[in-house]
């Protein structure tokens, strides 16, 4: 097992990606190469940056990758609001998504803070 696989924030980011894949599977086919692809790439970037950052030789480098992961998370939130405005998600789905995103954002912020000390 790799070190990043033990991190709760990495596990949560994988669960978050699972949820995004489930939600986007219901989006219209004509969005497959646009919003669906963009949302999925940004979501995958979250766990990928945590994993890659954990391999860096300094805490400062790892913290930078966590910042990128946080940015990718914010990208997904923005994109999901667009999807909702285009009637691709329900109010309930958007609320659930944003709640999961907030939990993950707090975890990423906590990890970054721990690396900055």
C-alpha cells in the first residue's frame, strides 16, 4: 500500500469522484465531450494531485499539490452549478454534491495547514 492510500482525504476524493461519475452518467449524450469530460477530468485531478504530491521530497512541494487539488475541487463546484442551471441535475443532487465538496474542501485545507507547519 502506498502512503497516500492511507490518507482519509485521498479516500474521500475517490468517493467524490465516484459520485461525479454517477451524476454525469445521466447527463445528455451531447455533453459527453464537453461538460462531462471536463467535470470528470477535474474530479480525477483531485485524488491524482494528492497522490503525486505525497511522493514529493518536501512538505512545501506536497502543499503545492494540495493547493492544485483544491483548485480542481473548486472547478468541479463551478461546473456543477452550470450543469444545474442547464437542468442536468436536480436541486437535491446539487445540494448533495456541494455538501460533499465542502467536506472535501475542509479536509484539503486541513492537510495543507498541517504541511505548512
